[in-house]
């Protein structure tokens, strides 16, 4: 033993090394003990985040496509003068509803009446000439050429009379269909020439809602398919698809669609913005409030559910939406949807589930710092 001690005295570096190693072991043991105590202390005071969950059941709803369009009249007619003359009488005012054949205005026809009387006299003369030519022809005193000329003169006189009578009928401007006299361009005393604008008639029954649909939807639409529209006046209207374009609009690659809406009372107006909903196939979906939707780390909008106490993020697939809520697919027959605390948890987090009809301690969405403290939902 004395030899060992004397050896260490001759080599003091070994003594220093041993002392240093002992000190390191002592410090390390104290640090590990402190870490274990801190971990134990934190585990005692840390809870899983609490979330309120409501079980929601799917229901069968119609998948629908929502479009934005504009109301338009069924027909528009721009009435123009076909004869020249002065406006003599006016029978209808702007905004008045007219039936087909109702008079709008009358153009002075005195000149045409005189021309008709003259044409009648010429026609009678041509009839006498033809009768004389036929009589002479039977006696052999009239050539076939003269007889053909007399027949031609008679036909020409008859056509001239018909032309004047047709022009006379066009002095009365009438409604071409049932509708509203939307605009009148003339007044009494105006002198019209052929082709001058007179009035614009619009047919508002049915009222047409015109909108554009995308390439993904056009294949799912058929003629006669029902549709629901909501006007800017909040009026709800129902109709059916009467036209589907076979050619897309250049630049947008969208297709024009027309929905006909009954407007027998003419209480709906053209030129209004309209939101159009066209139901497609039926599917199962759950109805949720937009307030429970959340964003994931990539910025996708979805709903957070709980499966076996673990948060799952499901991107939304909207079937339809209205003032009552939003219908979403992709959850199966039912789902445990987080209705409170979804903003404090992420996809994959383990949570403590609190059912909507159950009160429990702890603050929703946050870990309690005191395991003995509780607060009701």
C-alpha cells in the first residue's frame, strides 16, 4: 500500500485525473436527478388539450351547382316603319302591356288610299282589254302575241293593287306578340321613312335567367332539368333549363345556359342579377356551421374531427350552402366534429374529448396549469 501511495506521489497527474473524473460523475448525477425531477413536475402539471366534440350524422341532400347570371326577356322585337308617312294616331304608351294584334300607332294613309283607287281603275281597264282580246282572238282578228300582252297587263295591274293594299295594312303598327311596350320612339306628327325605329316590344313570360357553367358541369346538365333562382330582391323563383349551348365561349371556356321561369303576372323584371342553383345527383353529407371550419398548415380550408382521441383534418367538399349552414361530404355516415377548441389543436394532436352534452373541468382548447382547477363548459 505504501508503495502505491509513493507511486502516486511521484506521478501527481494521475491523482488530478482521478479527482476530475469523480467530480464529473458527481455533477452529472445531480443534473440527471434535477432533470428527472423537472420532468416529473411538468408531467404532473400538464394536461392534454380539451376540445368539445359533437357527433353529426349525414343526411341525403342534392349536390348542386351555384351560378351567377342575369334575367332577360324571352323575346325582344324592334319595330320599324315599312312605309313612309306621318304619325297620325297613337294608341299605346310606354310600359303598357299589350296583347298580340293590339294597335300601337297609325300612320297617315290618305296617299295610299288614292293609289289604291287608281290601281283599281287600271285593273278594271286591263280586264276589259283582255276580254276584248280574247273575243277578237276567237274570230281570228287578234294575234297570240297581243293576247299574251293583254294577260300580262292584267297581272301587272293586279299585283300593283295588291302592293298598295299591303302597304296600307302596314300603316297600322300592332304588337307582334303578348308583351310590354318597353320603348316608343315617335310622337304624333313625326314623319317616318322606311326603316325608321318606332318601338321596342319585350316578352317577359317566361322570364329567362342566363348564366355560364364550366366544362366540369356542362356534361351533368340536361334540357328540362329543374333549377331554383334567387333575385337581388330576394325573390325565389323556380324554372327549368330550356337551352344548353353546344359551343363554349371563347376565352372563358364556359357554356351558356338558359333557365325559363314562369312570369304570367309580369311581376318579375329583366336585367336583374340572379343566383342560380341547379341540383345534380343526391349524396350523403353533414350540415355544419361555417364557424367550425379551420385552416391547416398549408392554408387549406376544412373541418377538424376526432378519431380515437386524435385530431384529423378533412378538407371540405361543399355540396351546397345556404343561410342555415354548409353541407359537406367526405365524413361517411357520421363524424365527431370539433365544435369548440379547433383553433388550438392541429392534425395528429392527441386531445381530451368532451361531448357537447357533457360538462367537465378544464378550459377548452388549452392545457390547464392546475390539474385540480376546473371550469364548466
